[in-house]
C-alpha cells in the first residue's frame, strides 16, 4: 500500500500543513510518497525529502505548475495515481487548504471515485472520521473506492518532524499546460504578524468591536503576544476587517495553543473554526454568550476596559 501526499507550498517555502498531512498518511500505514508540483521548486523537493516517514519525493518542475492552477495540477495527480487503471497508489492525500480543495475534487472526478473531505482521524485504511454539521457531530465514513482521495484537516493531526528523513528525490515529467486557464495576477495581504493558520496565539474580534478602528486594541495586544489577528464572520460582513482574517466554517480553521475571543458571541459557524484550540479565553459583556460554553477561561465585562488592562500585563 502506497500513499501519495500532495505537498502544500508556494515554490519558496514548504507549508507546515504538509507535515500534518504526512502524519495522517502515517496513521493509514504504508509507504509515503510526496508530490511537489511547481516551478523552480527544487528546494521544496529537498525539504520534502527531509520529512520524517517519507520514502520518496516526486518533483514535477514545470512553468505550468508555477501558480498551482488546478486545471494543470489535477491531471498530473490523476496520471500519477493511475488514471489508466494502473492504480499506483491506494490513497491520495492533500491538506484541506485552498489548493487541496481545488485539486482533489477534480482528481476524484477523473478517477471516478468519491472524495472524503477534511478528515480529522484515521480508524483504518478505509475508515475515517470527519466533522459534519459545522463540527457539531463527527461522522465515521468507510470508503470502498479502489483509490481513496482525501483532504486532511491539518488541525486534526500532530505534525511529523520536518527533519530526520532521507527520501530519494525523483524528477518526473508532468502533463504540462492544459490550456484551460491562465494565471492573471494576485493581491497578497502583507503583515508582520504570524500567518493565521500557523500562529501559536490568535486574538480574534467580533461584532462587539463595534467598528474597524477599534481593532487597533487587538493589533496592539497581538503585537505584544506575537499573535495573529482573526475575526468572526459578523465582523467581516460588517466591513470591520478584510475577509482573509475570518475564522470559522467559511473562513480559516485554526487550532493555536491560545485563542483569545474578544467581543465574539460564539455562533456555531465560528466555533467550528476554533474549538480545537488548546486554550480558549473569551471576553464578552454577555455572560450568556455561547462562546463561554467552549472557553477554558471567561471574562465577563467591557472589552474596551479589559483588553487595555491585559495589554499592560503582557
């Protein structure tokens, strides 16, 4: 049994979510191969070869994969896995990121198999657990597909070591440009703070912040803590902050060591994105707010008084 893991990267840095995906692959059992598809991505291949538990790294270095367009990458994965019926791999795993969610539904369709989304635990080689109903229930699903195509929720698995491995690196030729889409451009938000999904501490604000200007209190606290700043959907929809800061079912899934929820009531959709955090601190003036049901520590009071006091203590 051989498992293919799709590396998450930006041609410069191997994303931490890849380590969690390899951990899921180890839980399934079998040889683990990692596919690095990109352009000028040789260094990523070398980094992937160092990951604990990886037996082989396949590097597809082609300009067609520079921007991770799914129309180009998905056919490459399907060809590798055995679109012709060769069945070279028993499982295909990718992190449940924007890229993973772009690639694997296409791969599953090309292989004519079902996809299993956002697993958080492995029961056996064909049985997995995944959250449903905004995380309020956990479904145990068993697949009879010849090839299991799976996205992995990174917060569900502890990352393997990024070093210690010595996998062989093999250059492969890809399927090239499918000619179905072209990369036009991107606008990336730049911040000196940690990336939201990788931060060890996250400070999030909700509708209780009242307006975007008041987020300065959270930015100041976050900078002292070395934390990332997030927001609830209510705060994003109100225009307080950009949508790349949204934490929740329709935003980013986070599981930091410490999550501080400020002025967030705790709607189901938000809890689905942060309830796996190790320690949750909630600050809200409404003592009946649902957020307190999942919080390890709760402070009932005016956030505009509590947050500055917290900042003084840091």
